[in-house]
């Protein structure tokens, strides 16, 4: 029987690029050597986490894979009504970067001219309708095998709100994915929320206090760095979001690296030292594939694009398992200081 190891999953947001995470999850589940103690997520990462739990509750590992495919497949079927699609020339050239497409330029103009309320006074949200068909609150809350921590940002206080598995709802997921220049704030229990990425993309600290496993596997969608300085409005806005959303993760990684160093050097002893938890950090990413895609591609939900990202995620997870499985439970598989400090 193959050795199994227990991990925590931290899933970044990134619009339709979350299909890459779908592919990662599909490969990890299919491999069968990892058990998921807890999962945290923001935006698209939150959607993947919730659908994972629902499918797991109803059908175990294979149920989770089936539920994730059903969710992303129906999202792809909704692309026929989206203004952001490839032109025939884009399709012929195999181009996924749509930053200069007519639909993207028009959408950018509308966003800069009208507020979310002015653009959508009836508050119709296709994502809410999709979640109504694929998210079952009772099933998710019944998935006792996997804990969940979903981040949203309180508009009034600027603080992060973590929704646990027993608090998950459609509104909580929409709050976690609420970009303020695209959607009105989501109101829950009298408080307005925006995208959780402003305070945690994804949040790591809940694992410190709420899980036994020391291993955290971050599924990265946003590249930590870029070689080229952005020039278009879409590129600038996207890079600003990447830097802003990555700030909270960098801060957490600095703290984790600091505590790791104190523990390794034996600098903290006694009862307090015994209470400290040394996290082991890992990362599944594919910047070579994701970085060139362009900012607008995060709004592209064409089925072909989602399947392209899904396949890239599966390949990245397979490579990661081959290179890293033996290091799980033993040591970090990334240099935290080089990556985040």
C-alpha cells in the first residue's frame, strides 16, 4: 500500500485562471497519496475549495473530481454570452492573451466610466446563479474530513474575515471573489465585503491554529514577479492587483520564516517554545505558462481556455509530486526567503 501524507492546501484566486488550480486538485486527488486536512482559499480558490468539499461529502475523492469538472464545465458553457472572447485570428494563432481585444477594450472603458451599481442596477450575477446550481450548503458543512478557511475583506474595517466550513454560503463565496471595480460589495450580517485577496491570497495563518499537519501546499496562480514593466491600462491594473494581493502572503511568509529560524536555532524554549508550530511550505506553480497570458485572460471563460489551464495544472501537480513528495513532512521544498523576503 502506498504511503499517504497529510497536508493543508492554500488556493490563490485569479479569475478563470482558477482552472489551473482545478487541474492541480484533480491530479493530487487522482494520485491518492495525499490527504487534505484543511483548505484555505480566496476568490476562485474559494470556489475550488467549496466545490471540492461538496463533492467529497457526496462521493469521496472521485465525487470531488466530478463536482469540480461539472462546475468548471458549466462555467465554460456560459462563455457564449461573454464579451471577452478570442477573435478568429486569435484562434488561428493560438493566442490566449486578449488584453488588446475589442471586447476587453470596451469592458475597460465601461469599468472606468460607470460604477458597478450603474452598470448593473438589477444586481444580476451569473456567478451567483452558477453557485446556486453547484453549491449545496448542507453538503459542504457535512464534509467533516476537510476543514475550510475562506477569506473576504471587511470594507468598513479593512480586516480579514475568515469563513469556516460551518459558515460557508453562496454569499461568503461571492464576498471572497468581489472585486470592487466589477461588483457591488456583498453584505453579510450587516457588513459589506470585498475580495479576500486584499488581506490574504490565500490566507495561511488559520492552519497554524486549526490544523495538526505542518505542511502547507500553496497553489500559486499569480506570478510573484514579472520581467516586463506593464504599459497598458489592463496590464497596470493587473500588476497592481498582483502586488496588492501578494502583500498579505509575503507578510505571512516573512513571519513563518522568522519563526522557523527561531525554532531551528533553539532561541525559544519553555512552554511558549513548545506552543510554536513550524510550518513546512511547498508551492505548485507554472509561471512559464501563466505569466504570458495577460490580465484580461482572467475573465476569459471559453471552454478551450479552461481545459488548457486544467491540463497545465495537472502537469504542474504531477511534476511537483515526482520532485517533492518525499520532502513532505520533512522540510520546506521552496526557499521562503528567496521567494518572499
